[in-house]
């Protein structure tokens, strides 16, 4: 800021030198000497002013980039800390737009926008002060102009604000549409709906453009650029009037007009900078909305943290997403080391039930406790690090196989442990068959894996952290029969010594279970061993016969 003020003061003093030059030329006797002095001073001033200007710009740029970096870090940390419910509600594309483009708008608001606004307004104040020093009478026109300028700027900002907000919002939506189409490209292509997606995108992109044009129109109607011309003409007339009445010298008139012309900078820049500020504010508002949204789950850092034994108790648990109850009055117990299979039709609430154990969601009423302590009393970090989940939908990062397996341990995972886990998960062999072995990149830049291979990597990942409780969602996994046997072995291996909640439709796996829960529309209608349930539970028999018909190979391959 100080450098900015110095730059402007030096720049405006050039007008004074120009004025003195005119006065010097009028007094021919000493003109040459004086002109030489003036010329030398000009060079000196320009050099110092240039250095100040450059340093001011560097400071502003550093400030703006640090500001953006901190804001990004804060947003990222806040996003990772949000609950699953929060993330379910968000459109990924819109979140990405906020994290990238809105952040850029925020950074642009600091530099160049705030930087130039401060620069131009300090220039305004300095020029007006210099005009006052020159001759207070000369202040008439510039002061009038500033009053008009102030009101015009206020009106301009108010008009821009809603349009800028809508522009940012529309940009986020455009991004969300694009993101969805790219993420779901397989479905789009398989159903030949490219045209529909293109139309949707064009509609969004056009609306974004319309707001952009509207923004441009408001900028185009900005009055001060026009008014400045009128102000300059009036100032010149006023100056000439004072000159003809010998109130000011010719040099002073020249200086006055030089200072007036400097107002051009603040006027022209304000069109652009205030638009940037409005966009920055709109972006900041969107980022803040995201960050401020309630994190529904209390992480309870510093809560109960002990080595887990794996004794899970559901006591009259009821849960709903929004208003429809999904689980109703569910009670059961899984003792340490037991395998509990959960069966039921699709949508019965099996996955939901498992998500209450590691607090992806919290119960509405009743309690879920582990080792006699309500999960809400557990330190979230301690709770989750001792529970592993293998989802139906296995997510692998676009990193190497080794990094994917070692993910749960972060930087603490060494190669030997990773390989042991891969061995146990029956994954070592297929990993070795890749040219780069454990260093093979997965996903976007590397190989794509089959369902069975992904599942074994997920098992290896879960084995590595040696969890006390394992949640295994195997209900929809489509695995070719060649790898079936290996997967079964891997799963069998991973169940040992852990409390496991196993969602499955494989008869062979159901038979390993110590107890089976039968869910129907969110109600736990029976629990017991396979034989007991076959004997007494009609629903179980129906499910069973359904599985029986659907998966004949697993029935005959039972153990
Ligand atoms: P299952 O695993 O038995 O197939 P889920 O537990 O996945 O069943 O789902 C139970 C019910 O909860 C379904 O009716 C489903 O539509 C609903 N549901 C699942 N996840 C969500 C969610 N994130 N938000 C709202 N409803 C959900």
C-alpha cells in the first residue's frame, strides 16, 4: 500500500514538472538551465517510480497467491471433514467448480482487482490533493465529478451483483452437467444419448453466456467513462477562465490538465475491477456456503479410544434417510470373531445397517455400541481405523497398485507388508503378471482391472490395516467362475479372527456364518443359523430358493 501511494505521488508530480517547464519556456533568459534540471528530475522520478511500482505489483501478487493457497487448503480440509450425508447431497461438478474456478475468482479479486482499486483510488486522492495545492478554486469541477462518480459506481455495483452471482451459479451447473456426462460416459454411449447430453450442456452453456452478455451490457452502460470527457472539457474551460483572469499561470493550467487526465485511470479501471470484485464476492459466497454447511457428524476427537475387541451390539436401532424409515427397531449382537451374514431383498436396508457401525450415518434412535461403548462416544479416528469396509463398488485411486493396497496405512506401509497382504488376498499372482508389477498404475493413466481383481485388491487393502471389524458387501459382485475359488479363499482368510458383517448372496459364504440376519423392508424378522432358519423362516426359505436358482454354482461348490 505504501509503495502504491509513493508510486502515485511520484507519477502525479510529473504534471508539476511539465507545468514548470511551460513557465520556464516563457522566461527565455534562464530557460535552458531550468529545462535541463527539469529533464534530469523527470528521469530520476521515473526511475524511482518504476521501481516502487514494480515492487508494489510483486507484493500484491504474492499476497493474492498466498491468499488463494490458504483458501484452497481451508476448503479442501473442510470438504474432507464433511459427513457422507453432506457429500450425498452435492453435485461433484459443482463442488469442483467451486474449488477451482470460484477460487480463481477469489484470487483475481485480491490481485489484480483490489490491487488496482487501491492503486487507482490512492491516485484519485493524490491528484485531487495536488489540484487543491495548485489552487483551491480549481477543485470545483473535479469535486463535482467525484460526487457523480461515487453515485454511478454504487449503482453499477448493485446492478452487477445479482448478475455476477447468477454467472457463478450457472458456471457451477454447467460444470455439473459436464461432469455427470463424463463420469457416466459408458451409460451415455451404451444408450446412444449423446445428443440429449449435448443439448443439456448447450442449454446450460447458453444460459451462462446470456449472463455474461448481460454483465457486458451493464459494463457498456457505465456512465463515468462518458462523464469523464465532459468533466475534462469543463475543467479546461474553468482553467482557461481562471487563466484569463490572471488567477493562475499557464504552467498551472498545464499541471491542472495533467492531473485531471490522471483521473482517466481510476475511471476506466473501475469498470473492470468492480466487475472482478463482484465476481470474487460471488465466488467467495459459494465457497463459504460449502464450508459453513453443518458437518452433521461430531468427530468426537479425544473420545473413547482403545484397542477394539469387536463386540457389536445393535439395540433397538431405528434409522431413516430424511423421512422414510429404512431400519426399524433392529437388535442383534455380534460377538468378537463371529461372522454375521445379512440377507434380504435389494433395498431391505442391508448396506444401510452396516453404515451405522463406522458412523457413515448416525442412528435416529436406539444405540449401536462396540465393546460396550456407544459408537458416538468413540473417537471417530480410532473407531474408523479399526473397522474396514469392502464395498460392492470398489474405488481405486489412479495411483500404483502398491499405493492402493497401502492406502489405509498412509506413508507407513512398506513393500513387504503390502506383498504379504496381496499374497493373503490371492492377488500377488495377477499383480506379478503385469510388466510393472506392484508399480503398475491403475485407472485413468494405467491398466483397468476386472471386477475380481479389484475385489482382491480391496481385500488386500483391508487385510493390511488388520481391522477388528470387517464389513464386506459382496451382494452384487459379478465374478467369473475361474477366479471364484480364489476369491472365496481370500475372503475366508480375511474373516479369520475378526468380527465380520457379511452381506452376501453366496450360499457357500452364508454357511460360514455363525448367525444370519434376515431383513425385510428394514425389519429384522429372524436370526439364527442356516439350518434353523431353513426350518422355521418362510422369508428365508424364499430368499434361499431365489439364490438357489440364481447362483447354482455356489450352491454345488459349498464347503
Ligand atoms: P440393500 O443394501 O439392502 O440393498 P440399502 O441399505 O442400500 O439396501 O438401501 C435401503 C433403502 O435406503 C433403499 O430404499 C434405498 O433407496 C435407500 N437409500 C440408500 N442409500 C440412501 C441414501 N444415501 N439416501 C437416501 N436413501 C437411501
